[in-house]
């Protein structure tokens, strides 16, 4: 389960955006729906990712953050020793909704359809 306690503490303060980005960018790639969001490549690269907050709102129980995620993917070759295909990274982008429980800081991440 993903927990974002620092983001919860900073909600409705000027520090929220920076705290949310810092906390999410410390997560491992596998904790985000990056593989499912690939459009141009076949596997998520081990390199990092960056978050852009697109929108914030709240419900009685949750803080809702729509965010864009920039990351890298690779097109893997056949893995043969003589495979000439280089492992070039491709820039990938997806959008996700983060739902932070206002009581526990447990966070659900949902991949959103993107028009890009």
C-alpha cells in the first residue's frame, strides 16, 4: 500500500505541490502504473520519473490529484548476443489520479486515459 503522509499534512498549504511531488518521486517505478501507460515502447526504463500536478480537488474522504508523469521506456530487442537493436530510451507520458485518504494517508493510484 502506498502512503503519502507528508502530502496529507501539507494539504491546503502553499507547500502541498512540492511535498506531493517530492514524496511521489521517491516511490519506485513499479509502484506506479507506468507499464500500463506505455505508448511508444515495451518496458519501463529503470531511470527516474517526474510528476506534474494538473489538478487538485477534494471529496469528504479523499484528496484527489490529477498528475502527469514523464518517464522513459525502452524497446527491447530479441536479447540475443548478436542483436543489433540498441536499448534506446523513449520519453513516455501518462496521467494518473492519486486518491489520498484524509484519515490514513493510504493512496490509490488510477491510470487515466490520455489523449496524447
